[in-house]
């Protein structure tokens, strides 16, 4: 029996982080948390267990866009989803090379769909 996919959630707001991880866990996903892009990169470099990176746009230090670009530059093989309340999140995500995007306060079905769509089919 294979393990459930692990989603790396990158969010600096503790309440939002708890909400996302609980929602994802309630739908069968394992989660790991990073409160900054720098911590996320460290986790990604240490393990290939992550099926998807779900990152906030606005983070302290390196932004979510910078995280996505760094993941691509370092050729880390993990799909990325950008989250934001910004009205232009789709355009920002596309410009960064993200595999998906969501508005932070969309229905949970939007998040689950974005994660399922971005996830490699072998997971």
C-alpha cells in the first residue's frame, strides 16, 4: 500500500497554515509546513517526498514567486501552486512558471482541484 501524497504548505500566517494543513489532511493528504520560502527550499533539498508545493505569494524574505523560480532553476522535480488574494494571481502564477494557482479564500474544492491537477499521475 502506497503512502498518501505529502503536500508542502508554505505560509507565514499561522492561522492560515493550520487551516490549509487541516483541510488537506481531512482529504487524505499528508502535509509538511514551512513558514518561509527559505525553509521550504531546505526541506525540498533534503527530501524528494513532496508531491506538490502550495505556496503563498507574500512571504517574509523570499516571495512565493521567487520560491517557484528557484525550484525551477535548481531543477527540483515538484509541481508548484501559488496562493494569493491578489486579483491577478493567475497571471502572476503563470509568469512565475507555477503549475497552478488559487485565490486564498476560494472554496476548499478549488484548492483540492488545484492540488490534484498539479500532482504527478504516478503519486
